[in-house]
């Protein structure tokens, strides 16, 4: 049986309202390789699904309370860096 794309997004990263989120994307050459699907969007909230190269999946829910990023690989931020990276050594649980 095929698995739902959202069911593989087991890792969550929460970002406070107004906070900065940047994902280091050095594993592909161009942002044109990312496929983004707008699931729902209005002036208060957004729901987006982004499919990246190397089978990386990110689902974003954003509203007035902040942003919730769900991914199929965990994200981490090294000390003194202002961007997140994908932990390629861990896969969906």
C-alpha cells in the first residue's frame, strides 16, 4: 500500500512568529528543482508542501502563532549559524 506523503514527515521544527527560517540547500543546483504545492492559503495562514531533490519533503503550516515545518529528515542548526541543515544520517522513523 502506498504511504501518504504527509505521513512520512515525522520531524517537526517550530519557528516563532517573525523569526527567521533559512534551510541550507547545497545538495542541488537550482531552486527550480523544488516543486511546491500550495494546499491552502489566505491572509492568515498557509499550508505548503515542497518536494526537494534527494527525496527530501517539507510540509509548512504557517499562521499568526508561527510556523511549523514537518520533514522526513530532521533539521538542525549548528551553534553560531543562522540556518538549518538536513541531517541526512537519520531518515523517517
